[in-house]
C-alpha cells in the first residue's frame, strides 16, 4: 500500500528565529533533531508570517487568513466568535484537531453572549480554544504585577509544578523563570533572581530540567500519541503542539544554561548608517525599551547564550517526539511540520523584540515532512518559494481531503493561503504568489505616541516580492525599501531615495491589488455562486422580466402547467448543502 499522510503533528515554537538552526547554517548552535527532520522533508527558506506579533500571527496560522481578514490584530484582541478556524475545516473532513500548549487566542466573550452560546458546551468550548479540542491550553506567560496577572486564566503549568513539589504561589516565575543567587543564607538557600532581568540570564533556572515548560509539553504530547495508539481509533488527527519557548524570559535550566557563552554570540547584524537619518517609524521602534537594551553588547552577551540554550532544549525534546513516532511506526503516516510564530531581533538592526519586518523578525523556520510516496523526490531539499504562514491551514485541509483521493475545493477568499503539497511533491506551480504580505497594527504601543499617529493610522504593511521589501506606513509617513539582492543585511533604506520611487510605486500597487482581494464573503463558496449563474430560469418560481412563454424556460412552463412535481423542502435543503 502506498504511504499517505493520515495524521499531522503541527509543532510551533514561540519566537524561534529562522537562522538559529544547524540546518540553516548557524555556526555554533547544534540542532540535530530539527536537522534530522529537514533531511527527511523540505526546508522552506522564504517563509513569512502574517504579523510579527504573537496573537495576530497565530490567528492567521489558525484561520488561514490575513490579519485584515480575521481582525485579531494584536495580542488579546478577540477572534470573532463566527470566524471559521482550522479545527472547523478539519472536523468537517473527518479529522480531529487537538491542542497541546499555546494559542494566545482571546475569546470573543461579547460575541458568545450576543449569540447565546454557553461556554460550558462543546461549541462554546471550541470557540474559546480557537477551534481546537484542548488537551492542555497554556499560553505560557503567567507574570504578575501591581495591576494583577497578565493572564487571568488558570495556569495548568503552575498546577503541574505545585503537584511536583514546587512550593510557591507562582512557581512559573519563582522556579521555571528565575534563578538563585550565588550567595546563600544560613540554610544554604539563595535569593530568587528573576529571569525578567536579563543580567540573570546566565543563571540556571530554579527548576529540574524534566519539569521545565518544554519537557512538560513534550510529556503531554507523548501521552497523547500513546493514547491514540492504544485506542486504535479510526479518526485521524492533527495535534498542534505549541511550545512556549524560546520566548523570553531568557533563562533555561541546567545543563542548558551554560552550554553557550559570549564567544558563541554572533556579531550583531547592524550598522551605524541605520541610525543616520533613519525613517521615523524605524527611529521610534529603536527607542523602545527592549531595543535600547539589546543595543548594548553586555545584554546580548547575557541573553543570547540563554536563548541558544532554550533552542537546544527545544531540539532535544523534539527528538523525543521523533523517536516515539519512529519506534511506533507512526512516522510512516504522520505529516510533521516545525515552524515559529515569529522571530526575535536579539539586537540586530538596533532592535529588540520582533515588532518590525526585517528578516530576523518576520521570516520563520518552516520544515515539512510528508510521508507520502509522492514526496520522496524532494526529501532533504530546500525550497525558496515565497511561502506564508496561512499556507499551512490550506495544506492541512488539502491533506485531510486527499485521504480518500478527494482534492478539496479551497476557495482563496475563505482559506487565503495556498497548499504546499505541490512543492512537497516536486511540482512548481506557475501561478504562485507574486509577493508575501505581513501586517502590523501598533496602535496600542508607545511607538504610536512617539509618531503622533491616530489609532486608525498606526498600521504597517510589508510587501516582499523575493527581492524588494517595502514597508508601507499609514498616516502620511514615508516608506522603507530594501533590495535584498544587493543588500541582504537590510542596512540601506531606499524608501526615500527618488531613484527608487518606481519600485516603491510598483510594490504599493501590489499592496493595492492585495487590498482589493475578496476576503469577507466567507459563507458562500465559489461553487455555490457558479451554480446560481444565469438566473434561476424559473426553478424557484421567480420569473423576473418575463413577457410571455418565449422568455421562460421549458422547465418553468412545465411546472406551471402542472407537469412537474415541486421539489420537497427536504430535497431542496439537500441540494443547497450539496452546492
């Protein structure tokens, strides 16, 4: 029997850079298990997220739609209760959609109330979990401050740590994301040193390695895989394993805390000319607290080794998943995807965090292993096609639909991405996208205040055609433009150079074309519309503009003459559903 992808393991890391993998060429960071997957699949080298911020990016992954389509443009902006998600699409095709880890999705409470949907029922629960059936939902940021907790939901990870004997009100902070000072009291105990302070990044996190966040979620995933094997259920599944790391706080337990040192930190990819007469948007983001910190060498030398240790821990834990799939034989029918919701500047371009559209932020790792026989020709290869995060939802729906040989209808205004199966199977679509698009609504940030822009104008758009990258700013602000062919480091902003006005205009034209896309007619498919073309011909009893028998169809005339029996309501409903 030919091998075919039946199940999907969809692994996402938070804030993992595309170039912090061994297979991507990092000279010091070894990731043998990610590399192992790349050797069996395809590594996409030009994959871009739809927003460089967690919540907005993830909602695009989970809906297969651009940020401007789903509307959840910032962290904790609710995803509309009526938005169709990946889980909805897959369940309609007979596949379960299970969550282990993070979504950063904010439920549309007002929408649920308006529709009268109970949060205790299966529909309300799935809406609240971004369309997934959540085995474990943990968004991973259990910080507390004078205004209360960042996330008011119960913390499964904190409950896990307490059950493991970590005696603290918030062991997420006091243990998993803090270290202990070298100075000890009379009882041999050190003071808690918070991982929020990057000067403490070199300390070992105050938690046993097996109890850290990444191994915890790996254990949950292994338990899920074992249960599905034991149940021998006929229903295929997508399991979204969404890890919290290597997202800050930058601190990691032993032995990963000292695997890397300042000597392993690559020089910052930045240049003084970037700070000479910068674009005002770029200047505003360089003034953020994170950017000012990462502009200091001592901060990079402290934080980046810890970040590398977190990545290495992620790789080791991913190896456990690969081993389990191999040993059980499930690797032969399980598609595996590894990616990230965005990158991390880590001081490149004088920036911290991930808030703009340079490559370290908006470009992400993407490795796809397809067990199907059709993918044999591409194993161990790279693909430089312009790929967007929303392509994964389309790919997964394609896999779910092809289990029985059916190629699903994927109208591009409902799922706005494109299936990657052609690339995985060695085909080169001739009508692939001309540009990748990413969006950023920064209206609730201090940068909007610095620039003096209104809420509606605090929006940025990236258009990248594979060579030129345009960053368009609303509110009358000048654009940024980079030629990645002659300037792959993105040091030379050409946006205000008259000699490149033509390229700016061309890319703005692509943005305008994208802005005219059909994206909101999501309740009626193209197939249904085509079935209605040419008028009903009297099938529904509506004869608009008819003068005499010559203007009416024979079918309509036969009906009115009593020669055709009317369709029963149940039959009509079945016809409508089929269309």
